[in-house]
């Protein structure tokens, strides 16, 4: 095997810590380290895992890390210098600021969905447009919602053709540890203006797909829920749609016998499977909801916001560095190493 790709994680929160663990599972990648602004329980676990910790602003952070008994390996600038590629998982909007550092050091970087498409110029989904990322210096892995939509819309568009998609997104208010976000007791049209930005975001990947979206936020932390309606190029059987979805391990058709009635059950299933952090990286599509009415397809899917972008980041690393030019091969490798594909094949921890 050629030299392993040296990956640095600039930002180690909800997304960064998961991408770091996923990188550690790849035999063609190594982790240079992770960067944070301050010591906390996530830094503690990173240290326990043996991940070198770099400080975003060592002048401010060094004494805090020292007081916490955690050693830092240097500044995040030093970490970036050692890496072949950076996965920027800093909070929304900070990636754009960090870009100056990547430009100065001439390093390729992956941004997350909290950044605007223009920050990278290329937005990514492994199934839909892997080739667009090959050899690029900057690419953005689209947000959790957009990733879930791109997977589904691409699969159905490839199989049958989508004339127009209309999607209602019911968004989680915050992540499980996100106490500062709400709503606490409300349903918030977000954004109030229609359509929402999610449709144009899908079009940064699926450039010609007509789509209209609207979104509300609700008081839950577990997952997002999408109601998806598509007008297809022709009327096809429900079985044809199910067959098209089944070809992609990153989408999971929930059989009715499993008695999974809600996003809470999906996450509980993740716990039962012994998945790290209960993560359900696959789109969770209720098979019973997949309904054809002439040329119209309707369905419900749950999206685990904390984890569905993780395999996409791993594939994006392979595409940008050019170590694997075939998206199907990269996705197969990522799926295998991350145990993606809930129903078959899967293993339960004892
Ligand atoms: P997060 O949990 O708040 O984590 C952010 C991390 O970045 C923390 O480790 C933080 O370190 C670090 N950080 C802060 N300032 C930094 C800087 N200047 N340079 C480098 N690192 C810095 O954020 P997140 O939820 O993982 O989101 C990261 C990105 O992924 C955002 O673009 C977001 O929109 C996107 N995204 C989030 C989700 C989701 O559901 N959470 C889903 C898909 C995509 P300290 O804690 O030490 O300050």
C-alpha cells in the first residue's frame, strides 16, 4: 500500500470526534492529531485514546491544558503543517476564517455544512459527485440534512428520474449536549421565509434537480425527520423504488416487523446494536411509508444529524487526495470499516 494519508482534525466536537475515530479505522489513513481551544471531557477522552492534542491558540490555552493535566503537542498551525489534508470541524462560520491558514500553508481542507458552498467552491456527496472533488484543494461536505437528501434523491433519480422534489424537514432543536439551543416548548418555522435554504444546498451537489424545501425546528435532540415527495419521470412500482434504495448501504429501509415507531426507537436500535455513541449513519427510511401514487413517491426518513456526514468525510479525503478515484470502491471500504449497512451484513456486540 502507498503511504497512508496524514489527516488532521481542526475542531473536535460533535462531528470532529466522530471523523477522527472513523479515520483511525481506515488502513489508508493516519491521524496526525486533533485541535481544540480548551480542555474539557472531549479533550480528556481524546487524550485517553492517545490522539495528540493541539491548541487552537496556545498562548491562551496552554496554561488551561496544563492545569487540567493534559499535555498539548503544539499549535494547530504545527498540526496542519504535518498533515496531508485537514478536516475542518470548527463551529459554523469559523471554517471560513481557518481557510486563510490552509491557504497560507498550501494545504487541502474539507469544510463542513455550516460553511457556505462558496467557501470551498465544491460541495460533496460520495454517491452523487465524488469525481468533482478529485484533486481539489477545498471541498465542503454538505450538512446532515443535505447529505440525507442527496443520498435518497440521487438513488431515485439514477433509477427512475426525478422531475421535482418537495421536502418538509422537521429539524432537531439541538444536539444532545447542546443545552444552549432550543426551542424548549415550541415549533419554530426555520427559516420563516419559503422555500428554505436546504433545496439550493442540495443543488450544490445535484445541480439540475428541481427541489423545494421548507423546515421547522422542534424540541428534540435525537434526529431530524424528512417528509419527502417526489414527482418521478414515470409511474413505477413501489418495488422498483424499494429495489433502488436497497442498492445503497447508506440507506436503510426499516421493516415494519421491527416495530420502530419513532426516531427514539431508531437511536435505541443503535444502542442495542452496540454502535459507538448509538450512531445511525444510514438514512432511516420507514419502508411502510414508501408509497407510490401514479408518478408520485412519498416517504418518511430519519436523519441522525451527529453521524450521517462521517462516512462522507472519509470518502472526501480519498477523493481529494486521489488515493482512490472510484467512488464505489471508496464507499465500500468506508462502509465495511464503519459497519454501515444495518440489516446485512451486521454484527452485534456481545
Ligand atoms: P461543535 O460540537 O461545537 O465542535 C466544534 C469544535 O471546534 C470544538 O472542538 C471546538 O473546540 C473547536 N473549535 C472552536 N474554535 C475553533 C477554531 N478557531 N479552530 C479550530 N477548531 C475550533 O461543532 P459541530 O456540531 O461538530 O459542528 C462542526 C461543523 O459541522 C459545523 O460546520 C456544523 O454546521 C457542521 N455540522 C454539524 C452537525 C451537527 O448536527 N452537529 C451535522 C452536520 C454538520 P473547543 O470545544 O475546545 O472550543
